[in-house]
C-alpha cells in the first residue's frame, strides 16, 4: 500500500463518516442526504480503485485522468447547486404563502372600526 493510496482511503472514510454523522444528527435531510451519500461512495470508490480513473479516462478519451476527475467534480457541484437553487425557490414560495396567511389572520383578528367617518371619528347630527 502506497502512501497516496492510504491518504486517499483515509480521506474517503472521513468524508463518508462525516456525511453519515450529519444525516444521523439531521443536519442534512431528504434529497440532500442521498446526494451527499452518493458523493461519499464515489469518493470511496476512487480511493479503493485508483486504476478506475485511468480506465475511465481512457474510455472517454481524456488525456489526463485528473482532468476527468475535475470535470466529474465540476458537474457534481453544478448538480448540487441546481438542487439547492430549486430548494430555495420552493422555500421562497412557501414563505410567501405563510406570510400571506399570517397577514390575513392578523387582519381578521383586529378589532372592527367604524369606517363611516374619514378620520375614524363618528359624525354628529
């Protein structure tokens, strides 16, 4: 076992354990947990089978295997960014709906005022 292989394996184990601990403590939820679990498993695969990257670079015609790794990482980060953007949009819609409902409830709970006068005072005959 070379020093680089052990370093990569230790890094992959740290990534996977960190992801699982964050899922267990509910810092990461739902779809994000699946995404990060896949990232952790791919990291582990790359650490356990370093020749896989050379093979994948040869199959895809990429001259330098590290460039393929950077491209895969870039695409992965782009997908995570798209997922987060969609989640922010969904939460923004939900927040707007909750704010509208709170405003309507506040309006319903306010005491009724006599609206016959222009400044809120009653007219005398």
